[in-house]
C-alpha cells in the first residue's frame, strides 16, 4: 500500500504509455523498455511544486524493471509562453520550483526539460481550469470497504469511506479528479538488513542515519533489525487508485455523496486526512481515464489487449520516443479532516504490518527466517532510536490540523 504512489503507478504502466496526442495507438510491448518517466503536476495551492524524473529499463533476459533518478537535468515551466520559471534539484531526480510559485486559473503552463546527455523534452501547454469548492466532506466506517489488492496484509478490509457534496458549474463541461493524502503516526523509523543502526552523534539529528554491516550475531543467515523513532514522526500516505468524474450527465447539478476516498483502518488511533478535488483539462481527463481503464482490465481472454497510452510530453528531436507520464495543470479545492476513528470497530493490522507485510523485529531479538524463531543478535548496547528523516513520505513536523 505504501509504495503505491503515483510514481509507482506510472512505472507499473510504463509498457502502456507513449507520447503524443491523447489517443491509444498500437505498440510492440515485447520490445526492451528504456523510457523516461515524468511524475508531476502543477497546482494553485501554496505548497511545494515538485517534478520527478526517472528512467525505467527492462532487463532483456528477465524482463524485470529497474528505475533510477535522472540527475543534473535542466527543468523549467513556461508561463503564458513568456515567463520562464526554473526548478532546482533538491534530491536525485526531484526538482522543485522556487518558494511561493504556484499556478493560477486561466493561465497557460508548459513543461520543458533537458537531460544531462542533451536530450530535450517538452509538454503541450495546458490552461489551468477553475474548480468548485467542496460544500461538505463526511465519512462512514465500512468494515468491508477494501477488496482485492486493496486489502491490508491480505485480508484486513475495513476503511473509512469519504464522500463529498459540491455544486457543479452550469453551462460548461467539467472534469474532476480526487486524490487523498493521509498522515499516520509512525513508531518505527529505520530498518537495517544484515546490519545495525548507528549515527555519529545521537543528539545531532542533522547527521544521516546509517546501517553498518556486522558479523556480531549468533545465528547465520538473513536477519532484519527495526528501530523505533527518536522523536514524533508521521508517515505520509496517498491514494493508489484513480478517481475521475465527467459531469456530462449532471452538468450544472448538485453532486451528492460522491465516494472520493477509502482510508484504510491501519491502526486504532486518530489520523489526518486531506481530500483534494482537482479540475482537469479534456486531454488530461482522457489520459487518466484510459490509464484507469487499463489498470482495471482483468486480463481475461475476452478482454482487448493493452494499448499504449499517449501522454503530452515528447522528445523534441524524436517525437516517437516513448515517454511515460503527463504534465497536468490543476486547480485544487483542498479540505483537511481529523478522523478520530472512535466509531470504528474490529481489529487493525497496525501500520508497520500493513506497509511492510511483516511485524517489526527489534534489535536484540530478531527473527531467523530459516526457522521462524526469535534469536539474539547484538545485546551489548542500549537499543538506539532512529531519526525521523524528512522526505516526501515521512516528516518529523506536526502537520497542520493534527490533534493529539
């Protein structure tokens, strides 16, 4: 669940995506894959505007995919075909706009970037569409909300289903996308495989953590050590499925009880939910809609074979190059909701098990996967506490709207 962010979905669909206009085209999916992956959009919210560039490749022998960040690229967004805003690389493959920059409704935006090898890419310009405000956001506990691959640890199905009410504008066709962001308290901050956690100065949280390999354990073979957080820490989770809506049949009407989020019942504590209602251009909607259909295709004998999905980014010198992703420009109506979970019932898997598929294994008593029994590892020191490292998926800073 944790890894099913939009970046992961893009890589999952990379054999289904191709650049150009928004329409399916035939593509030989048996060929070796070596593609640029673009993950990012521009919003009107006062938040970091981030773009990620990666390259995904398939092994010609095994067919398995690997991905690595594209560093030292020159990334910029062109506003109204005149103003150029440069993005800077903050971590490998992650590019961020200057502080305070955000999109505005009615203005046009185009992504341009040049890779370190000189290859140049650009998107088609997109005009940011207005989005109506959310009139009401509410939720109901549903013990059987999650199904199939959504289920936690394979069989936990409970979630809080979130709904919105809003007024759709008249005399225009609108396209919507809903996303959610979730903050959960995280108790475990680092995992070492075949090693032990060390930090140069336990009182200097600016020092990066590190796992040091060690032979100081009694049993031979594979083992894992997990380390609790030193300070308060929050895991940041996102939706893993697309939720889209075309107002063609309800134009100008009052939209009621639209299911927009299923927040898994990870643990019996309160959490903070942010619902994001976004506007889409017609081409962006067509792209996401076809991606949604491809991801829901069960792959039976009666189903049509997958087709390549054309996005809006292309190599300027070679328009036929496969490029994964769509640079979308979306106005967003954002609402935060404190979910106390007091009305929830039943068991929870716990956040660690839900995200990792196994229980935490603390240093000093690791589980030997050879026989499944706990055995001592290293007991000559107090259990160290790990740093909660700021990232896109974790933060030591209390999110706005959090309640203790």
